[in-house]
C-alpha cells in the first residue's frame, strides 16, 4: 500500500494553457457576440477557467453583448485617425466622386414621451 497519488484519467489539472487561450481568442475575434456557455460547450471546458482566461489573459469584458478589450491600445486608437486621413486624401483628389460613393450613418434614438399631467 502506498500513500502517494496514482495517475488519474480524465482532464488535466491545468486548463489555462497557451493553446486554450489562443482558441478562445480566435473564437471571440470571429464572433464577438459569443456567450460564455457557447465557448465552454465548444471547447469542453468548465466556465470558471474560460471566464478567467477571457478576463485575466485576454483582458476583455462584455459590453453591449459584445466582447471588447478593456483598454484601447495605441493601434486601436490610431486606426480611426488613419482612416480619416485616408478619406481626406481621397477627397482632395476626387471630391465629387468621393461624395457620390461615401455614406455615413448615425444612430438616432427617438423617444415618445406622454406626460401624465395636463401641464406641459
């Protein structure tokens, strides 16, 4: 009889591996609206390590049902600036053609409010 642990079959103790981190990161980049249960079902992992990987290793959080990085990196901040500069260059070269093809959108929320009293 021995007092030491023998080899056990089943899942290894360490679930937070570089391979799992990469798999989760790729899944989130492909579909930012994935929820935690979908990720755990696909990778056959429990929710606690997946939650830990997303929040601690990938440094992401859920915002408006999408996974987003907590802090914007310099590259993510610079991208809109670069895009705007590209648009300005195109405008300077081909102004009319640019405006015929360029479409902007803005979300506008309209709320219908009915007061309960007669005063307005």
